[in-house]
């Protein structure tokens, strides 16, 4: 709901700053800065307030996800018109296949090395790593 409600404002931000700058902001906030505190908070919340923590955390993620809508315009602008559909589909599906497909496997394997209750959990570290790769 939140990304949909904020789409107009994100569109105005894209018009003012450009799609690549808004996408960079979304990566910085949503993939580099937010994951570690969010995962730490979720794993250390007392059970009595866990449901509230999930709702508040999802609202925060909704705000961050609203900014990621700029990626669709940015990716489309990367390719010339004659290969746009092919370029976007290959780039999107390779990225989703590699990072989305291996994410749960690597996070679960990382949980064997890093305790999920430590200050940095494996899913948070993987998310930050993927965000830094995307920024680089």
C-alpha cells in the first residue's frame, strides 16, 4: 500500500533529480543502511511486541520500496530502443536469478557461520553485500 500511495511523490522526485539518482538513494537507504538495524531489531524484539515490530518494520520497508520504483525507468533508459525489451529482460532476469535465487541459500548457509542473533546476521550481510555490488 505505501509504495503505491507514494508513487506520485517518487515520480516527482524522479522528475526533479533523475531516475539514476533516486535509484542510488533507494539502494543506499534500502540495501546498505537499513538492513542491519532492521534485522537486528527484528531478532531482538521481545515476543510481546513482535507483531507491532513487524508492522512498523514493514511500514519502514514500504517507504524504502517506494523509492525503488525509479529502477524501472532507469533500466529502460539504459538500452537503445531496438534492443530495449531484450536488454531489460535479460538484465532483470539474470539479476533476480543470481541474487534472488541464491539469497535464501547463502543466507541460510551464513546462519551456520554467523549467529542470527549476533549484531550482524547473515541475511543482513547478504543484503548489504548485494546493495554494495549494485552501487559499484
